[in-house]
């Protein structure tokens, strides 16, 4: 199999959708916290489910206006959605991957240097997510 697909990341605030470009990386993560329930007389009685944690980190070049737009979302504490989707090609395993009701909790710009474009790394969390694989049923968290 060959990977010939280019993924895109976009955010939506209200009715406005903005392509996040240029972007170096986007890393969503889910922590599905569960632990086995044990007792003195027997182990593995069941499972204790803790709340799901959904986080993200993205690094964008500070070229154009997208780093400024994300910084404004962070400073204003505004909720927004982030979508990871196929821009070109069809090799990816998902139809869509959407983090809903996101908040940016930290923004870290790189040092300005004489060469290369500066970048900014944004980290935050999501209150909900929808993952739609190309094969199988859609999953919605929480």
C-alpha cells in the first residue's frame, strides 16, 4: 500500500470554517481511563470507568493569519471545533475526525531567528469528539 493522501486540519467557530495552514503537526490524544475492580476475596470483579480525557497539540507556522486567529481563540477562551480530514487522496482510515468544543490552554511561540519561519505550538482539550471510520460505525465521545 502506498500513502498518497494529504491531510488537512481546520477549525470551526460558529459558522466560520478556517483551514489551519501552514501546519507542521496535529496530535490528538484520547485517554480512556479504566481500571480493574478487585476485592479481597477475588480479583477482576469488574471495571471502574473514569472520565475520558481528550487533548490536542498542534504546531503552526506563524505565516499568514492562522497563528493570530488561534491565539485570539486562546486569549478569548472561546469554544471551537477542530477537524482532521482528507485534503487529497483516499488512503486514510477515517472519513472524519472531529474534536468538538475545544479550548486552547497554552500557546508557545518559537524563538525568532534569522532563518526559517517562526512557529507556535497550541495545546488544549476537547469536551467531545466524533470519529467516523471509513469502515464501521461512528464513535462519539463522551
